[in-house]
């Protein structure tokens, strides 16, 4: 099973140490990854900065280190600023994704990851769904020009459940549009990720993994001399130390014939902190975890 390191892990967000893109490429190679999942925004690979020269230099560096760009990670929210329909926010994002297709082609990458949308008070759920379908169709058509596929990640509110993701992709109805289906969302929903992914497998283009502890939260209510349950918080932990059954999830992918990449990301507060040493330790643990699956 091929592995890639999501560069967001070393972007400096959530208190982590930050590295520039060239340093992350070297680190990914040194840690034993097969490729990178490239964050398509600053400080790594913004469409504002990825000139033809920069794309060529990055591809050369990847090839020199024996790596590939497995996935270009785009960031979209097709309900953004829905309360101001006079601003062509969706059109801007479609153009942005088209540019990501251009960058991906220059890097020899054939997958661009996108999100659907967060729910908006300005739109009904069916309206948000329709907006996502229409936008994703056009995004798929635009990146097809570069022989690139879209992979829709189950991250944002619209179509986040596995059965909804299948319905969305069927409605989008583009041969170059599939799923970037992750285990952590169904696990948080109370579903079995290994069972949830079975319906998506024929459409699967990419998956990204991260393991978590679920930490319960309570608020004390003095008049009741008791505690009120609050939404759990999560803490990222090294692979295999959290509550998500990744061994079974990844075995289902392998048994189902999935030949794409499995990305690893550290994109939230992490047990042990955000030092380079701890980031490297967790990244190494992921590579060892996948190697231990024997696939």
C-alpha cells in the first residue's frame, strides 16, 4: 500500500513546527514515504505562487528524492458567503480548482482533492446540495482538460455520510470525479468505517488517515449538583493508539483492489506537542503501521 505525507502536517498550524516545502519533501523521503499530499494554499502551494518555474523545480526535487505528488489538496466550501449572492464566490472557487488541475498536471499528479460545503443559514440543505453538485461538475470538467481527476473528501457537512457521498457522486456523474473517503468521519458518526467504505470503494481515488483519542467533556451544573454532558473533544495520537480501527479499514481497501495512496496528516493538536521530533515520530509510526499490515 502506497503512503504519502500531507504537507499540512508541517505547515505550522495548530502549534506545530513549520517547514518550507522543499524541507518537507526531503523529510518525507527520509521518513520512508512514497509521496506527498500537497497542501494547495500558503505557505506551501498557493495558485498565487506556483509559477511554471516553481512547479518544474518542485517536480524535479520530488523525482530526485524518489517521490511523487500523490494528491493536490484543494480547499473549497461551495456555500461560502451564501448570504451575498451578488459576489461570485462559487465561480471564484471553480476557477481556483481549474488552476489546481493545471498545477497538478505540471507536477505529474492526477488527483485534486476538494470539499463540498458547510451548512449555511442562508441556504436550505437541498439548495446547498444542489450548489455542490453543480460546482463539482464544472470543477471536474475543468480539471479533465489536464487529465486530472477530482476526489471529494467526506469532511464538510454536505454529503459527509458514506451513503450521502455515494448519492452525491452518482448525481455529479463525471467519470473523473470520485471519493477521497476517510475513516475518521464515519467513526465519529458512530458508524463502522470498514463497512462504510465498502459502498464507496468503486469510486475511491484517495484516503487520508489520522488517529484520535475521544476525550469526554462535562459542564458542572451547581443547582443540580451534577454534570451536563458536552460534545467530546479529540486528541490526535500516533497510528494504532486511538479509537479508529485502521487495520480493518485498510484491509478492506486492499481486499477491494484499491491501488491509490494512503495519506497521513497531523492537522490538529497532537499528543506530545508540535515539535519536529514529535511530528517525525508520529509520521514514522504511520509508515511502520502500514508496513506492518503486510499489504
